[in-house]
């Protein structure tokens, strides 16, 4: 275990022995529900740093916050078998992490794939999800976004430095994020690539692309309403980027009709996925988490 920048690094063994990394924020015992943050497909725990600091250091409602690196991402070990980069395996990994770190119930914040894992976890462990934030994901996935993501995951060029890395991200994503400032682009780049032996390399196993290549995006994707329905009785907040090509306006509207108690927020000038350190996003999540505490009291 190491402690740095307001969190400590914990490592947990998966069922198959693979080493999983978790950032743990907050050290004081708290009666408030912990928050577990789950990143996108090729993203890492670092995406939640600002949000986790804000949640853990709230003087009125401090709490533990866990931000998870899935296998093959961040500081978690890469899997020699790319077929294990699978939601069923990742849910089992998550259960091992929560068990090892003593989290029987929590509020979950899931970005993209992380939101799908929240739904799957609700199936695997009834009662563990006490609140859910779905960040730009729902029970119906727009294939346009998956086609776009498949076009670059594992195929990014190797930038010479972070300035060049920013340029690559702008080429890929500036249409979805037209108002993003230089500091945000730089932070996004530093959480997409990491320095290793003097070179910038992706913060994930490039073999992840094979999981998307195996999906026939010409065929209709299965809808996940039966999974999402298991969240209808817990507080739920769904955040959508106005320019998203994964969570459509129609799907968000259908969710609001099906789950009348669900809160919904659309973030202008952001696409897939809204940045959790963006002020409006962070404010909404902080308010939602405090509201879950109040309902549980």
C-alpha cells in the first residue's frame, strides 16, 4: 500500500489471481455510505480524482471513496487472455474488491462501461447498490458511438509528448467537446497516456479493441432494460452529454418515463462522456450523494 495525492493505492487479488488496483480516498471512519467509482472501457480510476477528493473531504459528510482500475487498465495487471476483458469477469473482480475492502453496500458512480457494470452488479448482488449515477450510459447503446470508439481504442499513435497527445485527442473528440479548455484537454491527455521508459503509452491494454471487434455492430444490440429495472427502487441519477453518440435523447426520455423518480441532467457542449471534474457534473453528483444519505437516515 502506498499513499499519495490524497489517496492510497490498494491491490486486491481477483478470483484467478490477477492483481487489481484500487484508489482509496478518505481514512476516517464514517457512517455515510461509501462511494465506488467505475470508469469507462479504456479509462482509469484517475478520472475520478477531483470528485473523490471532494466526496472524501466533505466536512459535513466525509466518506470512503473507492476508484477502481479494471483488469488491463491503469495500475491493474494486464490479462494474457483478452477474452477476460468481459463484463461478467469484471463484475466478479468488482465483488472481490468490495469484499476485500469491506464494502457491503455503496453508492456507485459509473461512467459508460462502469454504468453497465452497476446494472450487472445489481443482478449479481441484490441490495449492494444503494444509489446509482449512470454517466452517459443507459439500457440502450447507440451503435454509432461504439463504431467511433472501436476506431481508436488500441490504435492511438504514440505521441512524442503531452502537447502532441492533446493534439491527437482534439482531432478525435473536439466535435463532441467544442468548449473544452486547454487545462481540461491536458488533464484528459495525462489520463489517457502514461510515461513508461521514457515513452508515452496508453493507460490500458491495447488488446481491449478485440472485445469490440468481436461485436457485430451491423446487428441490433441487445437492450438492457431488465438489468436497469433492478435500479428502479434505488435513487438514480443519469447524466448525458448533449453531444453524446452513446446515450441518445430518446433513450434518456424513455428512462425518465419508465423510472419517474430518476433524476436526469444533460451537460451542454460535452459528449461521451461528460467529465466528472466538470463543475456542473461534480455539483450534481455531490448533491445526489448527499440526498442518498438523507434518504438512508
